[in-house]
């Protein structure tokens, strides 16, 4: 897995880490520049988050069919 990360992570426009610790690990283990890493913490689901999730999304990326948009969400744990 680390081999694939070393090959593909540097090719990504941005890499998302769930904490500053993960970002630091990515920088040191994969020699990624800090400018290519964004830290986005796991959300806390509350009433404000639920209200925001019901709103319509207006973003240029979603209206532009000339580029592919790939979103990946998952957990790095074994599944049943």
C-alpha cells in the first residue's frame, strides 16, 4: 500500500488528511509538500449540520461537465 501511495499521492492535486498528525505523517513518510495537503476534521453531526445537509449545492465543479469530479469516502478498517 505504501508503494502505491508513494506513486499516486504526489500526482494528486490535493490530499485530505483528517488531522494535523496525519498531515505530518504524509509529509514525512511520502515527502509531500504541506501545500498539497488540506486538513478536514471529521464532522460532529448536530442540528446545524443536518440543516446544511438539506440545502441545495451550488458549486462550479458540479456544473462543469468538461472535467471529471471524483469523490471518495471510506474507512480504512476491515469490513465484515
